[in-house]
C-alpha cells in the first residue's frame, strides 16, 4: 500500500509537468518565490536520493543541485537547465530508490539515523516520502494553474 501511494504521488508530479516546454517548466509564478515545476522535480530528485540512497542504503551520494553555500540550489534555474536533464535525474533517482527498497521489510532499519539519534525504518521513509510528494504536488498544482490555467490530475 505504501509503495502504491508513493508511486501515485510520483505519477502526479510527472503529470503536473506534462505538455510544457522548458521555459514554462522554469517559470516561477508566485513572486518572490523561485518555485517552479522544474525546480520541484529537481528537489524531488534530491529527496529521493537522500532518503533511499544516503539514509536507507548508506551510500555516499553527494547532492546533485545544492551545496552548503546554496542550500536551495535545486530551485535556482538558468536557461541552460533543461527538463530533459531534470527529468532524467529524477527518474534515475526513483529507479535507484525502487532497487534499493526492493525485497526489504518495512521494518528494516536504515543505515542512517535521525538527527536526534533515533532509528529510521523503511516504513518511516515511505511515509515521509508520501508526505513530501503530497505537499509538493500541492505546490505543483498551484504553479501549473498559474502557468497555463491547467488544473486537476
């Protein structure tokens, strides 16, 4: 059930971006926020990477878009940033997440712990990922409506 909800939210994020060109996907529609659909997808690539690769598997997987100096780097887009690259990174992280979680019990502990030192299991990661997508799909819904008036999905 948790995998199903997570997959549903991943598909919703993808649907929010369907049919737009790079210019529209980079468009920040609610100034002063720099939030855009492409930025949200890049953020979700980072989130997938963090919770499944770094936290669950204990991999050394450095950030793709942000740095200590620019913690919101995934939302700062230039003309050189493309949907093709952002989507490929995001889908790549989703596939790695699926592989990393495959065959594990929901009770399996992650390699990393919470900041407070408490243990994290795969059930917690799935639940957190569903929450993360749900929040950002809400953002994506509003951004998409501002971009071209499209609602739903």
